[in-house]
C-alpha cells in the first residue's frame, strides 16, 4: 500500500470539508445525490464516448496502481544482472538457459531468451526498445482517460449547476425554496471541480509517474542485457546500472 497516496487523498478531502465546516457549513449540504449523478455519470459517459473499449478497460484496471507500490526492486535486479554477466563470461550464454526458464518477469524472460539464442547485442537492444516503447504508449493511453475525466468534470459540473438553477427558478415565488435550490445547484459545480482536481487529474498524473518508473526499470534491464551480450566486465555493468537507482 502506498501510504503517501492514501494520506494525500484523505488530507485533501478533510481539508476541503473541514474548511467548509469552519466557515459554518454542514457536510449534509455537500451531499446531494442528483448532483453526483449528473457530474459523475456525465463525465464517465463523455469519456466512454471518446475512448475505445480496450483503452477504457485498461485505464480502469490500472486504478489500483494509485495506492500500490510498483514492486520494482531496481537494486536487486542490478545484482542479478551482474551475476548473469559473470556466469555468461565464464560459461557462455547457454548457462543462462535455466535462469530464463525460471524468470517470472515476462520482459526479463524474453530478454534472457534472446541472449541464450545468441542474438547480437544491437538486435537485442532494438527488439527490447521497440517492445518498451509500445508497452509504454499502451499504458499511457489507459492513463489518459483520467486526464479526460479531469477535463470534462468541471464543465459537467457547470451543466449540473445550470440545471439546478432552472429547477430553483421554478420556485421563484417561494423565497425560502428558491434560496435552498440555488445553494443546492452550486453543489454540482463543487463536485465537478472537486472530482477533477482531487481525484481525476491526480490519479492520471500518478499513473503516468508509475509508467515512467516502470519504463526506467525496463531501460535498466535493456542496458544490462545488452552489456552482457557485448561481453562487458561484470564490474563495469554494475557501475553503469547503479546510476539507475542511486540517482
């Protein structure tokens, strides 16, 4: 669990709600189900309209990443790559065949198989770079649905406020009901801006950060495997890869 992300979300909600209460407001004023339906449903519908199904499903499946550590142990992977480099220099690339078979990381597994098959270093780099680039673009398309939600949400909130005002003005002959209706109408605006800036945009940025970290990890793997393919000294490989986790 990423405690910083969870703490940030709780702090943001408590700060906004707490500040409203310090001004004399009550939380019940902010709880308005019709406004929620308009803003959340409208935002979701707009994003569904513009997004291919596979991309939309991918974006939703990535949501748990916001509150989970990526689990990438860069230092441990560096140590493993150095060990593989030593084994390859002493016993040849075929000595890594059993390691490749047992490797659970799909990217590492494919890279090790290329080494075992005797593929040239330049071809290994080109193959893995292309795979990395395509995978990152695929994941970024999923993360962008939250950017889209952050863009639509405030506007849908304004639509909700206008709809609420239309309803409120139907009670123009009753000042008490009119005032209550106007106050309720602006809850939709709060939802629109709040969802965008407290949830959708931060979630999109967090996912893009996770993708960037994953990409950096994959670059380390590529650099290490290509160095092994070139027959470089394991100590030199370790020195090169240390920059990825010491920076």
